[in-house]
């Protein structure tokens, strides 16, 4: 009997020790996981029934096409494995969904290395970011003043936060966005790895990830041909991060924010050459980059120090194809200068075509051209105009050609007047405006750029915080189907008052003013925009290779590819765009093998 008791006691001790050992194996260093609070969910979703939710932390891979409400218990088919296919040099995305009926503390994600018979890819090629919910509204009526209380509001999953860990509230959902950057040096093959999800007092969960690396290489973003033009707003960075405008700390804060843009293949530097170009339509006015001074003898002095420092910062990051300078035609036609005698700032109304317009802009354009020559930037600099009337454009173009013919011109054209200006270096037409293929070919042969843009008036394809995230991908498929060189959108980071939590604005649908978040936080919209640009480049490369091969097999593949691409030459698709894109991407993967 005594012997039996001893054995039982030893067995119990062994079980306890095993339990302790298993517990220790999963234990992580304690962290506080502090972060900001999201806005309260305003919808009836908060009444969702969570009683059938399995206990603890639940997790499953889900499609990147799906956005899940924060307060609704998700109904998903559990998936513990995920496969992505891409080229060397391509950035791929995945989504892991977490949910719980109880509070869960200190959730962390950790990748293993990815291995194959051909080698290994380091775990640091993968990144997991917790998706944050921001307040949004609806499209109606597009452009125009609006009050938050006049439109239905909801929480939208969009911002990708740079956090080590996260605490999940009871009865909530928390997506995790996965990014995998395949090195250009990778060997083709299938690589397998794991994603571990830890949480305090929870069993560690393991998920399988398979990366199929095809034997093709995507160039670096700086070498992409896609002409991406997202307008930057340095002033917003200073305000949100509470930094002195144009201080050294401000310029340091700009670097990581603009590095994200460079890594997306951005081609254009946004600069302003006098007073706020858009008449304070944003939350933050654009601070002066060039200081105009009228001297006591009537001559002019122009201080380019800030302009030069800003342009150089962007060029150092790899954004160096164009400098678009806004604007000779601000939205209220006002410009300003400092009067040297009185030290006061003088505002001047300078309507295009008037004497004061010519008197103010002629000396500046002459001096600016000289300065740009000295910096070696003249050939890539454009005087840029945004949605100005045909009459204003004609007077401005006439003066530019007379005084500074070496300067390029950029125009976002909403008047369907592109044919009047076949010499404009950077012509961007409104979404849905058809440009004759012969005109695009002629412009491309001359090295001129032809793109399209969307704004608050365009319901589709757009990148509002409530938009289907696949619209960000569709934007580039539409560009290549319509034979555009790329895409323009305002704005990259014209942040609203509280951009981390509330994307709504006084004049446009939620998220219209920005696609990334403060302190170099990305978004689902931005990641999927990059996805579409990569598709554009892959299609371009495949077309070139298949034409060059010029075999019956290659030409058959080319015909199949072109037929798939042609379906996207519309901003009113007849099919669900998610299905269209997924089918088209399968075609690319098949041809790429």
C-alpha cells in the first residue's frame, strides 16, 4: 500500500513538473502593451452574441479581401495554414484573425525561418502588424461639406500599428496583417515556416506558412516604371508630432514617413512655391518652402533653403524622377511676400492673364530657373496646376512658355482638355476620362507621362477607409488596362485632426485625405496599393518576355494575359472585383511558372 502511495505521489509530481515545464516553455517576458484607445463602436454590432465563442484566444487565417467588424463574433472556417506565391523581390500579404469573448493580455507574433531543400529565408523577411480600427463614414455625397452626425459612422479596420504586443478586449476582433518580403537573392522553390501566436496564460498556437518563390525577379521599387504620384504634406507631420516646422527634428521625423513612400515606388516630390496652393482645404495649411521678399529698391529676393532641404531629403530616399511645384494658380489666386521695408507679409490677388500676375511671376520664374540649373534639377522640375479652368491654364501656360520655357508643366485635368496641351510633361486626367491610345503612344514616345487620378468625387475605384481594400489593387489594373503610365492621388498624409482614431473630415468621405498614418504606420489600403503596382510591373515584364520569345506557346500566353487585363478597362465593372482580381492573379502565376 505504501509503495503504491509513493508511486502515485511521484506520478503526480511528474505531472506537475511537466505542467510547469510546458508553462515555462510558453512563458514570455511580461510587457505592458500600452497604446492609444480606439473610438467606441457606434453601431449595433456591439450587441453581437458571443456566447458560442470557444474559450480563450481564437485565431485563423482569413482572406486579405475581407474586413471584419470589431464587435461582431466572426464566423470563419478555421484555417491553420496559408500559402502565398510571388516573385523574388515581391512583397506579399496575409491576414490572421484573432478574436475572444474574454480579455486576452499580451498577444505577440513570432515567425520562424522559412526553409526549403534549396536554402533558407530568414524570419526577418516577415512582419506581423496589429490592425487598428478607425472611425469612418460613407461616400454620399462625395465632395462637399459634411458633419459627422449627418452620416452613418462605423469602425473600419485599416491602420497597421508598429507594436510588439497587443491586449485584446473581451468580445472583440483583432486582425493581424502579415507582410512577407521575398529577397531578390532568394532561390526559386517552396519555403515552409511557422507563425507562433503567444498570449499571457494562453496556449501557444502555431500556424503553417508556405511561400512559393517563382523563378522571376521584380526590380527594386526605384526601378518600377509605374508613375506613382501621392501628394506629400510635410506640415501635417510637424503638427501631429508636435515639432517645430522645418526644424531638424521635423526633417528627421519626415524620413521614415517618406521612406515608406519611396518603397512604394513614388516618382514625384510635392513642393509648394508660394502661398498655400489649395487655399487651406486641408486641416493643416502648407507651410512656405520658398520665402519671397520684395526689397526696398523694388527688386526681389527668394530664399530657397527649405525647398532645397526638402527636395534633397526626398532624393536621398530615392524619389527623384520629378519635382512638381504647386502652384502658379492657387485655388484663390492669392500669393504673398514679405515687404522688406515694413517687415509685413503682403497678400496679392494675382489672377492669370492680368498685369499683376505677370509682374509677380516673371521675376520669380527667371530666378527659379537659374536656381534649378545650379542645383541640377531643372530638367525634372514642373510647375504644377490642379484642376484649374481652361482660361486660367491658357494664360499661365502662355506666360511659362514666354518667360521660362525650360520648366516643365504638370496638370491634373478635370476639364477633358488634354489635347490642348500635347507638350505638357506630366498630364493626369480625371478617372473615367478616356485618352486616345494614339495620344498616349505619341506622348510616351516623347518621354511624356500620362496618368489618371481619383478624388472625393470618385466612388470607385477609391481608397476611402470604408472602401473595399481590393479597390487599391484595382486602381493599378485599371491603369495598365487603359494604357496609363500610372496613378495620382491626393493625398499621402494630409492628416485630419486625430488621424490615428478618426478618419472623417469636414469636406470629404473618411480617409480621403490620407492613406498612411503618423510615425510611419502603414495601412491595409497602402499595402494593397503596392500590391497592385507590383501586378502592373509583373504584367509589363511578362508582356515583354512573351513578345521577345515569339513562339506559338509564348504568344498564346500573351493573348491569354492581355484578355485578362482588358477586363479591367472600366471603372464600372460588371463582376465582383475580388473575383476578377483573384482570377487574374492566378493567370499571372500560371504564366510566370
